C-alpha cells in the first residue's frame, strides 16, 4: 500500500502502519471479517476492505510497505552524513564570513562543491529536512549589545516598572452601574 507523499510520515510511522497491515493479514487468515478487522485495529472499514482485497490476491506480502512514494533521493545517506559534517562547521568554514546563516542557495553551492552534483533548491530543502533542519528566521541584534547590562536592567529596573499602580477606587465602565451614582 502506498500513501501519497509518504503519508506525511517518517520511517517510524511507516513501520507502525505496516505492523497494523500485517496484523490485519493474520486476522484475515483466521477468517475474521473486514468489518471486525476494522473495529479491532481501529481503522476505517474502507481500508480494511482494501487490505482484504490485496491480501486475497497477493497474500501478506501484498500488504508490505513499498517505501516512500516518488523517486529515490538525490543524495545518499553517506552523502547526507558528509553534508551534515560540513553544515555543522558553519558557514564561515565554507567561506561565508560576512553572514553566519545557511541559506538554500548556499547549501546548493555546498552540495555542488562536495559532490559535484547540481541540485535544485527544492532538493536542497528536502536534504535539509532529512537532516532534521528547519526553516529559521535569523535574529538581528546590534553588535554593540551588552548582555550583562541587559540582565542587570531586567533584574533590578524592570520589576519596579512592571508593578501595577496602587489600588485606587475601582469603578465600573457601565453607564448603568451603581458605582457611578
């Protein structure tokens, strides 16, 4: 069974789903109805009927996972490991001293340098996702920023500014309130 776009799941979830389908195959072999299989495995009856048809024609092997849909990734696991090592060294190690951010354009250039392979930005984005990287917004801070002064201000001055004003006679904003009379 294939799930469109991998079902949006990772390898762990794919294995879990295959275990559910294999359990369904065992139940079908024990002559359990598709409706009963759906109830026991907490899946839709539509899925149970599809699995039963596949099981009748091809046995338990027909319910095995066929992996992710689509073409194989451009970068192998070994290449991804090498890419991760270079990414962890930082952009400065790759010659980008003025800005310490990995952009997709830079990752594409790094892949081209490392593996002599031209890839699109989409492929670079997919590789970064496979490595566990997420899109980040850079934090823009002044170079003159004094962390110690900021910490002291937060500790000693901010609490006095944050205190609420003294409790005055609180009234109501309602024009019909008795407090206004």
